[in-house]
C-alpha cells in the first residue's frame, strides 16, 4: 500500500510539473506572421536600395540602411558588423559588379519587424584579385525606425547551384 501511495504521489507530481511546463511554453510561442501588408513595397524598396548601395560601394548609403548593431553571418559562418561593411565599401576591399536579390518573400511580425528571404546573386572581387560569382540563400531581419526599414541582421548560406 505504501509503495502504491508513493507511486501515485510521484505520478501526480509529474503531471503537475508537466502541466506547468506546458503552460509556460504556451506563452513562449512565436507570434504568427501577419498577412502581407501594403508596407511590403517600402520594405522591399529598402532591401533593393541596400543591394544597390553595396554594388556601388556607397559607404554612406550602406550605413544609413543598417541598424547600429547590425550583424551578418556569411556562408562560412563568419560574423561581420555594420562597421565591417562600411569599411569594406570605403576601402574597396570588396567590390561588387553584381549584387541583386531575387525571389523575395516577406513575413511581417507586427508593424515594426519583418523577415525577408530569397536568393542573392553577387559577383566581384575581394582583396587584390580574388574574383567571385555566386548565388546564396539569405534571410534578412528588418526593423522599422520611424518611417524607414533598417536591416538589423542577416544570414547567408554557402554558395548554391544556380537554376
């Protein structure tokens, strides 16, 4: 009888803990994407303007399109910051002859946060003579600051086979 009571008590404790954990996790669920909004045009325009700025090597335009704490994780797992990208443009360490996004999809999470996914096609040179020409998959996270969309974080895959 004592073993049965101990087992019943242990089972009751597990059920109570599982119920509490399930309730806590329910509050942590990710917000559902908001259906496409008219602001998608402004967001995609900001994304395209950044691509153009990188292709032109326009350090001021790159700086204006990124949050101060912007980070990018590239296809090799390396982290770069706003300062790195602006410096690359200023010094010409990386020169793009093509920097274009395509097949972009937008998901909004409230009025001031959005995720853009798609493909980026880039070509150019890094350093004195290292030429590159590749396509990667990307995920960009934007935040709205006043009327403007700013890129806060990005991640790119390694090179993929082109279609």
